């Protein structure tokens, strides 16, 4: 895990502050501990004998050391914050960039809400742990070591009083870690559920309101929120034992040193005992607090690291998840021909039945192919094999005469434009959304593609026309408008293969026909694969494929299928007669 996380400390802006922080912390700790010895000398050689010259000398020494400790403390805080902020920035970038490389099968392993939580809350906890490691994890041991050395120099026998507290604290800490970690892990996983409920509610707020389901959604949120409260409270109750255990240790050590130290001073006044002075006893009290506060800091570090480990594990899961689709060497795609050779595909390796089974299909470059079939017949799954959104389980898919695995991913997907069932628009103007197809396209090219997709007519009706701002997800345009904008975006890529996955379902039949006519006339050399529920959307295709239960049930032209396929004839008649009766 650490090996994976440490990769995000990869540049000087992160590494240099991370290295300087422990140096400043060590200097701060040494000077802070040495202040107690100066204070002891001030008492023994200045205040007790009433020597003002010594009081002034040691007073100035105290002031200088205090200022130095403050300076090094400020510098340690600054460099630690800078290093941890840079580390978190690099970590988020590494996670986000890795997610961009995921295939669909990788994405299926994580919910969107989980990825958001890992990129935000979990990274923030790891950032806090990193800052703690670079600062407090050095300060606590350094303070512990320096304070013990100084206390030993003051009174060797009394300094060993601290050692009795350590075993007790170690046992308490081990028990806390054992029981708290699983609870924190479960809590952070439940945050995913909370984010999922919120995300689902916000995305579907119109549906929630139209069905008057606000109370139901509030109940779902409250249930998950109460679960987090319960888990976190239970974990914090376990961690809460740390503070009283530390306090017991601190007070026990202070009482022991007070008793033994007082006897030592009395005996020293009689010429016997440990030779302890009043200033020495006062410094031992300070060392006691410093040593036990260091132990408390160490215990807090372990507790915080226990909490952060759960988040770190979740972050590392995202970083270690590697795409199961790798680049090939080929960058040139000859044409838009597509061939499926005995292709089978399973979404899950353990699944008994595949989504696709024994698919053999050849599509010529420039050919228009329609695909129809019932819900769940794997129409969308079939076309997702072409741009390698998923990789086939068995067999091979060829584009331009070569196996898609041989192509560079970017080159392949640049040559294949796909309008998915769930059309997605992004925050920005219409120009910016369409230019996802080609960021260097001119305004004239964008407008031309919108005319082909029958989108120009409604865009011209907007006050700002092509500069109209599209809300996140395209919430301020209708379903049909969204589909046409997505088709225009795909056309702007000027692809060798165009896949329309039920992407005209929200437009009327006249508009659908206009779009198909424009595609036929404007891009005759582009291979067009059209998935549709309406037979009218594919009846003029060169070939029509009927999918059934992950297999090709039949294939041919409209006339051929109408003659020999009972399934096709039934679908066609039911739709056309339904349309006639509506008229």
C-alpha cells in the first residue's frame, strides 16, 4: 500500500517540503526540551540565591530558545501543509487519470458514488495522515528521546519511572486498534451508500417530485445517515479509551516523581540521596509532561493511521485497478469494415451463460446495418465490442481487416463514433458540447453537422443560439433535442464507423427519416450501424440483423426478412398497423 501511495510524492514541490519538515521538527523538539534545563539553571543559580545577573542571563537564553522553537515550529507547519497539499493533489490526479483509462468492465467494479467518495473524503483523510507522518510522527519520538535523555542527565534513577507506563499504554493502544479499525472501515464504506442515495435523488429530483416521493427519499437518506452515525459512534467510543488511559499514566508518573523527587531533595540537603535540586525536580516535571505527551501523540498517530488506513486501502484499490484493455501498436485504420469471428462475451467470468454467444458477422465498409431485437437481446453489447468498450471473451472482432486488439485505443475510438442509449451532455455551450467530436472544428463545421442531425432548427430558436448554455446532463433540453445534439457531436468526428444505439427513440418518425436521409447522402463511405426499436428506423438499411438472447436469429434485407422471418413480420406489422390506427 505504501509503495503505491509514495508514487504520488514524485516531484520536488512535494518531496522537498516533506524532507524539510522532519528536520525542522527535530530542531524544534530539541530546543523545546532544552528549555526545561535552562529553567532549572535559572531556579538553582538565579532565583534561589537571588543573583539577578544569572536571572537576566538565563532569562535571555530562555527568550532566544523560545523564539527559535517558535520559528522552527512555524516552518515545520508550513512545509508539512505544503507537502501534504501537493501530495493530495498528485494523489487525486493519479486516481482520476487512472479512472479515465478504465474499460467498462473496470468501471463496473465501482459505483460512481464510491469513486466520488474515494476522490474526496478518502483522499482528504490520507492527506491528514501524510501530514501527521511528516510532522507529528517525527515530533513525538524526537520529543520522547530528547526528554528521556535530559531527564536521565538530571536524575538517572527517577527517569526510569516513565518506563512503567509504556507497557500499559501499548496494551491499551493494541486493543483500540484491533476493535476500532473494522468499525472505521465499515463506516467509510457506508459513506458510499449515502453518496449514492444523494446522487440518485438529485439526478432524479423531477421524478421524485412528480410522484410525490419526497418522504420516501428522506426516509432512505435518514436510514443510511443513522447507520453512519451508529457505526461512527461505536468506533469513537472505542477510541475514547485512549485519552483516560493517557491521563492515568501522566498523573501516576507525576505523583511518583513528586513523591520520590521530594524525598531526594530532602535527602540531598542532608548530604545523602540522589543529588536532586529544586530546579532539577521542576525540570523533571516538564520532562514528564513532554514524555507522556509524546506517548499520547504516538497513540493518537496510531489511532489516526488506523482511521486513515481504511481510506488508504480504498484509494489504493482505485490506483491498483488496471485496465484490462491494453494498447496495440497500430494507428492506421484502413476502412470501416467490421467482422465478428465466433465472438462470445460474458460480463462476469463466473457467469454460466454469456451475453453474446458464437457471433459470426461481416459488415462491409460504407454499409448500413440495422439491428433490432427484444429488450435484453444484447444489441448494445454487440456494438460495444467494436470500439473495445469491452473486450470479447472468446473469438475476435476485426475493424479494417485487423483485430481491434492490435490498434492503439485512441486511434480506434477516434475512428468509431458511438451515440449511446444514455445520451450525455456536459456543462457548457452548445458549441463546446458539439466540439467534443473535434475540438478544432470551426463554427461552420459545427453548424453543418447540427443541420445533418436536424438540431439546427431548434438551436436557432434559442436566444443565444449556439452559445446557449447547456446545464449538467442536458437537463434544460428535451430528450429528442439531446439525442440530436449527441448525433451531431458524433458526426463531427467524421468517423469510419458510426454507431447509433437507439439514439433516435425520442424524435418523431419524420425527423428520424430526415436524419437517416442526411446520413445516407452526406457520409456514404461511413459504415453505419443503427440499433432501433422502431422497424421504420432500419427498414431501408442494406441489411437488418435480428438479435435474440445473445445470438443472431436472422439477417437480411427488409423484403427478405418480411418473407421468411415470422418474428420480423410480426414486429413490422404490429408497428405499422399501430401507426395506421393512430392516424
